[in-house]
DNA sequence: AAATTAATTTTAGTCTCTGAACTAAATTAC
DNA sequence: GTAATTTAGTTCAGAGACTAAAATTAATTT
C-alpha cells in the first residue's frame, strides 16, 4: 500500500537534472531567462525547440536568451546528439555548465555536522561529516567547528571558497528564514542569534538559513519524489514531528514564516505531556522521546539510557513478540494516522511523503496506519491522498540545504546576466 | 480581550471602497491597468499621483491607463476636491463608476435563499430573501426557486439582467470552484451536479460557485476586517465548523481545492460521533447539532425539536445558572480553543476572525476561550495571533458571493479594455 | 538531386511601462 | 500683484521583453 522509495532503488532510474520538473503555475515573477535556465537544469538536457514548446514561448526568445546564458558561461551545447530518430534538422541539447558555480549545504546536529558540496547543475560533488562533542554551544564555537568541515569538503573537490556562491544551513529550532536569525535553537546557547550574518562574515559568502523540516522538504522538491509534484506535504518523525509543504513548486513557510508545527497540534485535551511543556501535542505520542518514555514505564527499562537506545530495544522487544512493546508502537501508529489525516483534511495534498532518516520502524509505518489514516479522512473519490515512504541517507538535510542555497543563488546569478 | 466587530459599529467608520486595501505581494500576473483599477476601488477615491506613489509606478503610466479606463466608462473624475490643504496644483480624485457593471450574489440555504445586488464599486444596491420549504431539492427545482429571488432583486433596483455581468453562488457541501460543479451538497438531491452551468444557462451570465466558508472569508476580505490584512484565517461555527484562509490577499482553497476542512480534523481518537460518520471530529464537539445532542441528554429535552431551538433553550438555561448547561458550553469552548490553537500552529496567521451570523453565545466566545487558546499554542513573543469576533447580518454569505463574482468580473472587464 | 521536415536564427514589430521634459493650477513670499 | 515654489498631471521618445513570420540550416525521404 505504501509507495516505498529508497535512494538506491534499482528499478527507478533517477530523473536527470535537479529541481522541480513541473513549471510554476504562477511563474510571472521570474523573467523568462531564469525560467529557461531552471527548465534546462530540471530536465538535465533539452533542445531549444523543446524548451519553447514546454514553456509556451517563442523559439526566437529561447535562442536569444540561451545565447546570453551560453555567453555568460552558465549553459553549454551538448556534443553528442541524444535523439537520432527525427526527420528534420536534429535538435541540439543544452545543459547547465556544472562548474559555473558551486554551493555548500550544512546541517547542524547535536552529535555531528554534515556538509555537501553541489555544483550548479545540482550534482553532489563532495560531502563531509564532523562529529561534535557538546550538543549545545555558542555561535562562535559553532563557527570554529564548521571551518574544518568545510575545509575537508573543499579539499575533497580540490576547490577553494572563491568558487562557492552561497551556503545553505539547516538547524533545528525556531528559525527566521527571512532575516537569517535564530530566535531559539536547542543547539545554541544564545537566543536571537544572528547566525546567518555570523556565517556570512566568516566565509565571505551569502548564507541562507532554514529549519530541518523545510530542508527535508526542499530535498524532496529538488532531488526526490517531489520533483514531479508541484504540491505535496512532507511529514517526518524523528526527535520531533515536523512537516513541510510545497504549494505550486514553492516551499510554503506559513503566513508569517513560523507555521506548520505539526508536532504541536493538539490531538487530545489534557493529553500526554510534551517536551514543549504543553499537553496533548501530537509529538507527545509519536516522537522518539515519547516512545522511550513509554518503554521505560512498560518494560521497566532504566530511564538513564538515550532515547535512541531505548527505542532500539523497544523495537527489538516488539519484534520478539512482546505485547506491551507492540501496543506502544500501535498506539503511536494510530496517532500518526490521526496526524496525517488532519494534514489531509486541512491542506488536501495529492501526496504526503513520509521522509527522513529513520523511516524503518515497521510498526509505525505499517499498512494499517495508512488504512486507518484513510478511514479517519473525509475524502471524495477523486481526491484520495497518496502516501509515500522515503528513506534517505543521513546527508538528506545537507542536500536540502544545498537546494536552499542553489535556488537563491540561481535567481541572483541568472538575474544578473545582462542582455 | 476579543476585538469585537459589528456591522454598524459607530466608532469605526467604514473604510471607503471595497476589496483588499493592501497590494498583492506577488502582483506580477495582473497588468497594471487592473492593479490601478483595483487600487482605486479599494481606496474609494484616489488621485492619480497617489496611485503612482502607492503602486510604485510612473505617473505617466497612471495617466495613460486611467485615461483608457475613463474612456471605457469604468472610472470617473470626482468633482468636489476632497483635499484643500496642499500647496501645489490640487489633485483630482478618481473613483469607480458604480453603474458601469453589476453582479449578483446568491446564498442557497436549507430554509431560505438570499441574494444581493452589488454595483461595480462594491456598493450593495438591493437585497432579497426567499423562504424555501424542502431543504433538499433537485437542481431544476432550485433554479425555479431562484428566478423570483432574482426578479425581486432586479425590480428593487429597477434593472434587468442585461446589466448584470456575473452571478456568484454559495452553497454548503463539497464544491468544485474550478469547474462550478457540486460533487455533493446536503441541499441537493443530485450528486456531481453541474450547478454552475445550469445557472449560467438559465440566466445567460457567467456563474461562479464556492462553499459557505470561502464566501464568508471573501466577505471579510472585501468588506470586513480582512481588507487591511493580506493574510488571515476565518473560522466559523454554525451548522458545522468551517474555515477559510487568505494568503497574500488571495483566497487559499487548499492544494486541490478541497482542503481546510477544520470541522473534520480529529481532536480525539475514538471521540464523539460526528454527522460525517466518523469519530472525534472537532465539529462533533462544537457544531449546533453537537450541542443540541448534549442538551437533549443532559437536560432531558425532547430530541424532536430543531437544533436551533434546542440550542436556544440550552443557552437560556446556562444564562439562568443551570450548571449542566454551562458545562456543555464550557466543554465546547475548550474544544474551540483547541481548534483555534491548531489553526495557529499550522498556519501561523496574524489574525483569526471568528465570523458568521451566530457569534453570540457568550460562553463559546468568552475571554477564557481565548486565553486557553493562547495557552495551548507555542508562540514566540513576536507572533501572538490576534483574534477578532465579527458578527454579520444574515446577508454576509450573499455579499461574499458578490465578492466572488466581482473579482472574477473585474479581471475580465478591465482586461478587455484595449489601449 | 529535389522535396520534405524540423530546429534555429534573424528581423521587424508590438506591448507595457519608465523617465525626463513640459504644462497646469494652486500657495507663499515679497 | 507678480514671481517663485510646489504639487499634479500630460506628453513623448525609448528601453526591455517578447512574439510572429520569414529566412537559414541540416538532416531524412523520395
């Protein structure tokens, strides 16, 4: 019933290119030059005539604008002609010049930081991971920790910072994407930290910030299943319960940029205690610490072990047939159904992607969770919501951060190409 | 604590004009001609120079485009100059020619239909109400019932259909705004009724359809508090619990046009039975039939009376000090808090308007509902959500329907003005 | 080799909107 | 009362972004 996606799925050859494949419904804002560039990157390679047809613009415009982009070094003609079948003059495919620009994506975590270097065509060129000791630190300490991370990355690709156009950074907490500030994060000792500016200063490079859930959503939009969907939701269950939403190929960040806190919608009056201090939050029934708490009670496990370890042993117990352990997962599964059903009821997406690194607790992602979700949802026949499970490697977040940097960098660089 | 708005509030003189006052953030799509027209209508009357400043366009463009619109009969210069204070040449205000076009808004209900005639400047010119006997009928019967409704309306304004440019219709149920079809409605015997086409045929006029909650939201956006807010949510508690959302001055209808079913989000696993057949829906704790059901149980009232009557006597009992009646309202109030808190958590609006005709059960709209809502919400200091209570007359829905027709008609008529 | 087909390129506009110069109508300074 | 000052509105050449249609190029058929 679930549509399970894995990174190295052999039977689904990855689409060429990166970024959303479908055109924006509302693509008035961006000039045609940028639309053409983004279409070429999304398709991997396309001929001018196909671009004209796909975007519904005249061939003359495509010739003129691609000529500018070729002259500026962002596009190139592909030598070997891919299509030999046609009758008339063979099309000449265009593609993005990969090393016309690079971006770095960084994910800050409590136990390790990861980084990815991506070229302008969206190819992952290098990656590095750096363990960290203290989960919570000052901005200055964080900056110092990031230097070797980026050094390793650049050394791997035999590059230096001068060719990097932007850095995207993901960190959990309350993030103000607009200003690049962090009102609060569990990983920082400061509040209202001007993290974006601090990084921009240190690395002399534009910096873009966002939270985990949005990064994951961008990763789906740029590199995953979401590329062929212009509207979808992403739900992730990890330390907390997060959600992201894409509307018309664009990340929706909530009216004032702080919405989509799926983990803290209330699913029970006076319900279970959440780490946010309130009661009845969805997260309090579903996140790792919630299950670990129940494991400690039901199985008499010591409360001293980490949430991850408690969860592992709870999972093993359930697998071994322990009924109490199973009940814990089952209840969590029912609450997941309820949460997903509420997402469908409010946003009516055509697709929900359950994404993240730990999508592997069968009990949580069993078929009956899905059927319970549909049972809890008022759906007209035409609008059954599809649900896909996408287990990524641990570099997803950093890749999502490169998508963030890439999309911002693209409009700047391509917008600056003069006629 | 609540910001209570009433239609005839003496201390808040109504803003002139109609429609959103704030410009669209993303107003690339509409040509400048339409932007100028809509700005003039929103302001009631403005001088050309003010338009240029407000929209950030050159004065030359404003002169040229307004000249076209004046020639086409949509705009006029206002004779008496309103501002006498300035130094230089006095500005000449422009305003919409009210009778350049008219639209009709119709609300279909179970017990009565109402209609409003609005001129192109947004003024309500006439209204009529027609009782109906059977709550559920065929499209053909509905059409027949609508004829006298519209006849009365036109007679009142001494007009005929030839001057009406569009009809907006609101009906409860599952409405497909795009196609004008009604997959299901409690007021129709047919399913998948092509209601829009049927009306368009009968009245020889473009017809636009939408559901109650969206109409109410449009009424707020065009004529109410929402005019000065480009992003807000509307929540209404009537027969059911409805919700509407405005993002960037535009009505957000959910990804596929069927979302925002706030009444059917689940707030309790295996909770109270909802009329949709499922359990634990917010509506099952909050809508009139839910309260009436509890009233029947707690007060031993006969189940035979209407929900409205049961609710009235329950309210009277509560007012008189009946503890059981009070408890019913109190619990409903807590669930309202919970529902509002979930709206804030997911959408993060700056304002929620509690709107509708029956905003008068103090117990439901008491200050402690509001404080409970804030208590249930994770809010950073900068983003406290404001809540306003807006009690409209029973023509709100029909007025909202005129807004629907007006916005569609405007782009057609103004777009057709040739240079 | 000529006809046909399809992909680009060129060229001559069209549309929309801006910017700067110019006119119009009032107030204020002397 | 007249000139300087201010603000509103008008005119018009032209930039920028595209389009439409003719011209060119390069292959496939016949």
